[in-house]
C-alpha cells in the first residue's frame, strides 16, 4: 500500500516542476518581442533546470524538483531601426533573445508531461479504489 501512495508523491513532484516550467515558458513568450529598456538591457530568456529528488530513505522512488531557473546568455536580436525610441547610437534596437518556436516546443513538452503525470495519479487512484472495493465484497 505504501508503494502505491508513493506514486502520488512522485507524480505530484513532477506536476509541480512542470507547472513551474510552464510559468517560465509563459513569461518568456510574453517578453519575446520586448526591446531593451533605457538601461540598454533586454529581457533574457529563462530556462528551468530539474534535479532528481529522493522520495524515500531507501531511494526506491525518485521525484523531481526545480533546482534553478537560469537566464540564457545568448545575445538578443539586433534590428536596425533608427526611428525606434530605444535605438542605440548606431540605430540598432536590441530585442530579447527568446525564440518563440523553441518556447512553444517547451510548452508542448511541459504540458504533455503535466498531463501524463495527472493521468498517472488518476490511474493510481482508480486502482486504490478498486482494491478497496475488492475488500468489501
């Protein structure tokens, strides 16, 4: 019975981690077309880093947690537009380094992983209920 309950801890940790990944992707997409501010710095895409998380003393089950959210140091896009209010002395505007296509792939991957882990928890719940019903009859 305890191993069945661990399923909820393992899947729950994955759901939590993927939720944070989805939030990070959303933030990246929201800032995909932002230009550098008056300080000359543009938005940097953020990437979630996962780490395994032991869920028991004997390491028989392992979950996942977010260990860090790192900024991508790739330079932002530079577009020549001297009329833009944020253009530098050479007439270039620096935009964020967010790649919308890459972020959409990350979003689909995180969303599917989230859904799969919810399905694992629903299946475990169904199995526990069937086990209880067997004990009644």
